[in-house]
C-alpha cells in the first residue's frame, strides 16, 4: 500500500517489492503535474537510487526515515548527472 509521508508536498512512499520502496513527490508544472521519484533498496547496506532535486531533500529524507534512519544509508546511485537525479547529493552525504 502507498502512504503519504508529507501532506504539504504530497510525498508518498510505496513498497513495490519486499524491501524496495518508491518515494514520489508530485510537482505542478505548466499544463499539468510531474512527479520526482527515488527508489530505496533496504538491505544490509541500503541504497538510494536518485536523490531528487535539492529543494525536495526534506521530503525525501522524511519518507526514507519512515523506513530506516538516514545514518543507515550506505549507497547513493544515479543514472546520469542532472539536478533531478543527483541535485541533493551533498545533503545526503551529510545525512
């Protein structure tokens, strides 16, 4: 089941497979809506795939911490170098 982790932003968390979560934050864009998505793999060494833009960091952090403490995160990966894939990397390195 999907659950909203932040009412103000609409950020939600959905376990799509055992230990694999999709974090999704909708944003309004001209003509419609778009969502930024990150994936959390919970394992011995948890991994976050895509960090999201810097401005969404607090919402993604809140969703991730509803599953595990951020200090347990061991790996951050992204498919390419753009703000929506790795814009909040510095914040995750601190966390």
